[in-house]
């Protein structure tokens, strides 16, 4: 038992499981069994009373369209559980890990605009507010800006104009992170009356939405922003604006709860490191064990 406790500490401190195997002079199978027992103990002991703000998101599993779905505790920065797939059935299975009393305490869930996730939240925790995550909104807007840039770049190249060549990252990066040289180059690009510059301005302007204190003022801002984008004749931006309009009520809930999936995104980065260090997982059970061992904040030690 003392050695197993020591092994848990080594695993938590090591850069990878293979490094821990080397330090402990144990086989991969032996170390995995230690992790499996530790997670089993941790889940049995875990207290989940007082859950208030949760997040639900997807993460890639294998190559191609293979995903897992995670349920996270945003207040305590931990993964509560993980299931295969990103379907409505998978989401229901994930929520089934909580008791009715625990689900009743949930006040809000940060989730993407993926319809099966939305429906699962509405069915499983009907009293909780759905909060569409502003980082996902920024991602959708950024992708739309890039689509505008690609189309315009082709049009300009057809005329022998290479203005947009090599500028992709400038339209996607946060200007606050620009070097002096990048800031100067971007300043020139913005003044060239390009379509992508208008798309970028619309994306940047939307960030003001999250700063409002009152839903009424935020709704008025959105109406003006939506009208401007609708008249822009920039199809990718118009499509995203229409999607945001359909989900406006669940964007406005952010002003009440001020939660995002930033915690989940941070955990996703940690999970990506786990996956990279393991050079991928063929077995979902092993993947789940690793995720809960390193990201579940469980009491892993033997008594």
C-alpha cells in the first residue's frame, strides 16, 4: 500500500506514464493497474454535492470523426466523467452518472451549439440555464473570417494581386499579441477596404456583447450588429450571425452566470498532452482511466 501510494505520486509528477514506468521499474500493465485501482477508489469516495456550474464538450479520440464527450465541474476545474461518442445518447449516458439530487442543484451548463448536447441538457437538467460559450462563438466567427479571406484571396490572385498572400494568421491572431512588425503590417491591411477587413471588424465588434450588464442592452446591441452583418453581403459572416440569432437567449444567459468553457478547454489541453504522450489510445477504457486519473481531482491513494 505504501508503494502504491508512492507510485501514484510518481505518476502525477512524471512527464509521461512511460517515464513513471521507468522510474518505478514496473511494466506498463502493472502501472495501468495501479491507475485503474486509484480511479476506482477515487470515484467511490468522490463527493459531488453542491455542483452548480458544469460544462459539456467534445474531444477527439481516434483519427477521423471519432470523439468522446466530457462533463466538467467548472467551479473546481475537474472532469466528472467521460463517455464515447458525441451523440445525444452519449450525453444522456454522461448525465446518468449524477444522482437526481445532484442534477437538481445545477444552475447552469456551458455548452456549444451542438443540438444533441442542448437537447440532453434540456432533458436531464431542465431547471438549469444553458450558456453558449463565448470561446466557441469566437471560433465560429474566426472560421467565417477565414472563409471570407480565402474567397477574396482567390479573386485577388486571379487579377494578379498578392495583397492577402501569407496574411492568414494576422486575421486570426489577437492583435494584442502582435509584434511591432505584425501590428504595422496589419494596420496597413485594415485600411485597404478589403472584404476580409469588414468581416474581421464584425468579429471584433461582437466581443462587446459579452461586456454588457443588462440583457436588454445586450439584445439591442445584437440587433444592431446583426443588421450590419446581414447587409454586409459576406455570406460566411451572415450564416454565423443567423446561427447566433437562433441561439440568442442562450447567449444572454452568460450575463447572468458569467461562465465559459475556458476550464474545459484547459482540461482538453491537458487531455491532449496525455493522448500525445501515450501516442494515442485504441482502448476507450484506458483513455477514460487516464483522463480521470490526471484530470478528475480524485482521492487516488490507498487507505
